[in-house]
């Protein structure tokens, strides 16, 4: 931990009188202990795969976690993250320490901390999702939608093959078809298409209903 981070943590302790600690990107924090925690995800040091880790942690029953992102460049980056992850607060690089502490106090009380303009853009985004949800998904098959869902969790081709009980060659073939149908070049572009057009891909079928195949 660098001196700047230590000063920031001490400032928050002094202003809010709360316990502050740093954790590794993939570390877990206590749950089911009745303690509400605010997790600040540093956009400069936490990648998208790590954010999915915290998203899953926050979604767990009785997790007691509020997720917020800070060190964001601008509102466009905030919108991209807020439409992908379970964020309840956003902080920008330009924000003063006093403003960050004000926002943290709101989050500790389980309130939102976002600008009115960002909230307006989020409402428009979700309204567009509702409209697009009734449109055909570019000819994607159910299996291809399942693979998109797993891509969104940061799963590798091997992970997807194991989850769906197919070979890695089959996964690569499906990914080729998905990219072609969506007119995208890589996984990130594919997930951006999903967020803009479907919100999220349908959840995979329960594992026990699948059989090993190369379909």
C-alpha cells in the first residue's frame, strides 16, 4: 500500500469514525455476520474479471455488501460500469476527499451516491433494455446465449467447455458464430452488445439437465 492510500484511509477513519481496510482484488470479506460493508473498487487497479468476483459476492444472500467504484475518469465510464455491475455509488478522480467522505457516509447508510445526470442516463438505458428484450436476438441460439452469459462471468474457453459439457473446439466454433452474428471482434465487444441489446443473457440451463455433447 502506498503512502497516498494510507493518507486516504486515515482521512476516512478520522472523518467518518469507521473501520477502513484494504483487500486484494480477489479477496473475500466476512459475510453472514450482520455487518454492513462498503467496498470501494479502485478502477485503476481492479480489472473487469475482479469486478465480477465482487459482483457475485454482493449478490450472495446476506452478503451485506455495498459496491462502489472510484477513480473513474468520467460519467461515460461510470455508466458503463453501473450498467454491468451492482454499483450503488461512483466517485471520480476529480472528487475531493471531503466529497468522497460525504458519499461514503450515504453508502454506509445504504443510500445511493450518483449524480442526477447519471441516474437519468441509467433510467434511459434500462428503458431501452425493456424495449430490446422483445426483439429477436440476432438469430442467436439458446446455446450461444448460454455461452454469452458465461463470457460475462469472465470464464475461459476451458471453463465454458466444462460448464456446458462440450469440447473446447465446440466452444470456439460457437464463439466464431456469435461474433459473426453480432458483428463484433472480441469478447468485450460481445458483452457490450449484450448489455446494450439484451441487458444480460438468459441464465444457463440447470447443470443436471445437460448431457455431455458437442452440440
